[in-house]
């Protein structure tokens, strides 16, 4: 396909963690979104940065090429190259950054840097119905948990965030304690479907304001499992044997997963409700990998109906890491003429 005159096309690259992704977007419409996931980390119980960088190196050319082919778009017709600059694993980010810069230089096109968390929020603008501004977004991923007040595509303010673990980490670390492979979030979701969420109760942290905390829940789950379900308070005399512990998990896995999920979801939604009341905003969105969780999606819709919110959740493929959200953010930055110099580099921890 050749470029129609007056249209704006973006080639976007995402490589902040363990997914290599590329997307083509024309006038804010996604034509392709290819994602190569790295299975190698499963056996290590978490993402191994060095292995992630190497896999990005292998995947980036076929993924970018695939995105261009799938869109049926000529590379020479692309108007700008957008890439995830921050935050993320530095080795992973550098692969995408260097590739994007090389392409921009070779094609003689402008370069656009994108903040990964801002892009998660804007994944809500990919498909109809799109939220009107201002909207609130609960962004829940493996590395972040934030409530963002979004006043226009590029005007955002973080009004609440986690003071320790992210929601995705809470899912993944709980799954690890249950002996489930990484990433454990989707597995907890799967087992929770047939479990009783009220069977076990984990404490809700009392954190003032709009911030979150998940470390207390994680510790409670650890003690609860060490005690084979007798208590979530640590007491030496309760300590179960390895066999007792394993048997308890095997026989109660569905109920344990449902109860863990219910607590993580209630922590998230209680703060989101508080944020909606404090700001008076009624357009409320979810974003990030954890928004793929079926328990969270259902409870979010139920809360939305009760609170008279207009609720939005991106399509599944735009919840976890993807380049379509980088492309849509790149599109809005292009409209503002917000381009980067070819000397820019990746940044593991850039401020918002
Ligand atoms: O946004 P994302 O793909 O990557 C980051 O930027 O971190 O989020 C990954 C996180 C992981 O912690 C993963 O376990 C979690 O999202 N996740 C889920 C589900 N699908 C992905 N957590 C709970 N339930 C799910 N269905
Ligand atoms: Zn992410």
C-alpha cells in the first residue's frame, strides 16, 4: 500500500521487557501489531535480563518485517519511527532504541520517543468506543501499578501508585509460592475460575490516600502456605511439613487462587473508586497486562455499573506489552511535532 496524501503513518517498536513487538499505525488506526513472546524465561521463574536482550536481537528484524508485511505497507512510506525509550530493562530497551534510530537515519524520517506507561494508558484510544477526556486509568502491569488522570492524550498525572510491589508482581510472586511457573498471573486467573473467593481471607493493607501496597498480602500468603492454611500469621509452632504444605496446595489450589485474586482485585478497585470520588471523573479505564485478568475485568464492570461510570478496557492484545500502544502514542506526539534527536538513548528509569 502506498501512503495516501495527508495521512500520517508511524512504525513503532516495543522492547522494554520480554516481548519484541512492532506495529504500523496510519492516522491513529492500527494496521498491524506483531508480538514475539520469549518463552525462555519460564524455566527461571522470572525474566532474565541478559537472555531477554539476546532474544530481542534475534526477534527484532523478523518482527518489524512481519509488521510491515502484515500491514501491506511500504517501509519507504512510513512518516516516523516511534520506540519505547523508558522505563524497562536497559539491555532490552537498547535493542529497540538502536534499531529505531538506525531505521530513522536510513529512511531519513523523524524519531519519536515513547514512555511505556503513558502508552499503556493510551491503549484505550486504539479502538472504539474511546473514552472522552478527562479520564482515569488504572494501569496494572508486571512492573507498575498506577492511577493516572489523563486530561488530553499527552497530558497525564500519576495520582496514585504502589509503594512496593506492582499488582502483576503480587500475582506472579503468589504463583511462585504455589509452585506455578512464570508468569503466574494468567495461571492464578485460570485456577480462580473454578475456586471459591470467599474460602480464605487475606488482609487488606491500610495505606492512606491513593497509593497501593502489596507486600503485606504477599507475606500473609507466604505464612499461610507455610502453615498449610492454618494461619496467615507467622508462628513457629504452626509450621507445616513440606508434604503437608504440598498436599494442602494440591487439594485447595482453585480456592487459594480465587481468594488471592479476590484480595488483589479488591485492593485495586477500592483505590480506583476513591480516586473517582476525589476527582469527580466518571470515564474510567483499565490498562496493562493485569487488566487481562478475568476477575478484575468482571469486578471492574460491576463497580462501574454501581458507580455510574463509563468503563473502558482495551482489547486483550493491547493489554499486555505491544507496539500498537507505542504507535498510537507516537501518532499523538507526531501531531504535536514532538520529535527526538538521533542522539537520544534508552533510559531504564525515566521520570514520567
Ligand atoms: O503490561 P505487561 O504485559 O508487562 C509489563 O509492562 O510488566 O504485564 C505483565 C504482567 C505479569 O505480571 C503477568 O503475570 C500479568 O501481567 N498478567 C496477568 C494476567 N495476564 C497477564 N495477571 C493476572 N491475570 C492475568 N490474566
Ligand atoms: Zn507494560
